[in-house]
């Protein structure tokens, strides 16, 4: 059985955000993960694009070795959605989906 990598602590990175309108912008993000249980984390993320800045909180649960999924909510914009995280050592791939668009980020320690 392989050992899962801890997400705890700060991560940063970014990637493209695609809005339902078709508009696409690059985002830079900072994320901080806190362990909630053996199988889950709470993550607070701040992302900024050329046109906006957003802060959201997500709750993640483990679904496999170094794989997590969960939901997030942004109270400022009233947006909620799903998040999927795959961890590869000190890098993680993050996918977000909402009714208003989607994003694909790469975070590093």
C-alpha cells in the first residue's frame, strides 16, 4: 500500500480560469491546507485574475492514494462547486467546476 502525501501547509501556483461566457483569464493562487481528519482537509484559497480577486474555502475528503474531492463555496460571489485534487510529491493538480465556469490549476509547495 502506498503512503499518501500530506497536503498540510501552504501551496501556490495558478492556471487558466474559463468562464461560462467563454472568457478565459490566468489566475495566480495561494492555498493553505489544514488537516480536518485522517481522510480530509479544509483548504482556504485566494486567487486573482486581471479582473477579479476571489477567496474560497473547500472541504476535501480522500478518495484514493493522493486523490481528494470535495466542494467549495465563495461567499463574496455566491458561487459553489466541486474540486478535485491529485497530489504528485510537491506538486498538485487542482480542477474546479461551477455553473459559472471551470479552472485547472497547478500548485507547488
